C-alpha cells in the first residue's frame, strides 16, 4: 500500500443560531468525541442551556468547564449517568428537566464499540455493546418521551452508524446494535409524531477522535479513511453539524429518518 496522507479538514463552520433559546441534553458528552462536539455546537448555535452526562467524573467536570467558557448566555450542567442503569437514566432526565425548565432536545450519543470475531465473542461482550448502544438509547428515549409528549413538542436525535447498513468483519455486535438504533428511531418516531415530537438519527461512516484512535488499529483507521470520497475521516464537528440541523426547525418535517454522514461510501 502506498503511503497515505489524510487530507486536511475544512474550516470550522461558525454557529448560525439554529438552536436559539432551546435546551439540550446529550449523553456521553465528556471527552473528545461526537458527544462533546455536539455539546459545543449546541452552545455555539445559541442554546440557552446544555446538560451533558457521562460516566467519568473528572472528564465530565472538565467538559462542563470548557463548555461554560464558550458563551455567557448558555448555562451548562453535568450529571454522572450510566445509560445501562434505569435508575440513573431517570435521575438524569429529572435533573435535566429541573435545570432547564424542560428539555427541548435530547441527543442520544452513548455507545460502545469494539472488534471481535463472532466465533470468539462471549455473551457478555455481545450484551454489553447492545445494552449501552441500543438498550441505553431506548431507555433514554422512553424516559424523555414521557416528558416531551405531554408538552406536545420536542426533538430526539440518535447516533447510529453506517455499520447498521453495511458489513464489516469483527463488528457483529456493534453493527447489530446500530441497526437496532435505526429501527428504534423509525418505530418510535411514528409513535411520537402523534404528540408533535420528532425523532431522527445520524449515521456516520468514520469520524476521527482520540477514543477511536486508542480503540482501533491504525491500519484499519487508515484504510477506512482512505476509502472515503474526500480521502479523509469526518471531523466530529461535521457529524455534530448534522445533529444540529436535525434538532433545528429546518428539519421540522423530518421524522423517522436516518441521515448518512459519509462521503458516498455507506
């Protein structure tokens, strides 16, 4: 294989007040991944309040401090929460509702990947990926709909993956979970539409961040990035941009949709 030099990312896109006056709750948003990028974009898009959750206390505290420094007009809150524990999900939603006087947008970002051949995969490995990625999304959606539906308004954006559509070795658990997120998005959206609540999902191909670099072989990441039409992986903020669109009034007629955030390689 010839030496591959990943192409440079485009200039960062400034905010356009897409979420002006809205409150946003984002799971797994501490760190350098898509969740934190979505939180940063929400602040930059004029949100009045942003609540982020994570399972890492130190990283969560640091993320809240960094986000709070972005704008004096947005209140930022953090809450420890594990989406595999129903009691913690309920506590997170109640906390966010109290701090924001009502959550307008939920972004379900929590998920877990990994690489393992199916014949070598244990039940625990399979179950852990599905519990965090799929069932965790269901728990958060279920809890948030109980708040949004009586209000007759609200938006939920889920984080899926192109692996919900396409095949890749050693990804049976993750691909199955993300395909489930897509199906959950479509079915729950039909139910929520009766109450004026929209539910959509993004489906990234490859978005480069520190956690992915640590958890995946560099040869694989290079191969995936090289296969993209732009010759590079997406920046996490490019995925977050599409989340902001789905959360905004510009996507007002969209529900039950899964938008591929890729460069024609889905």
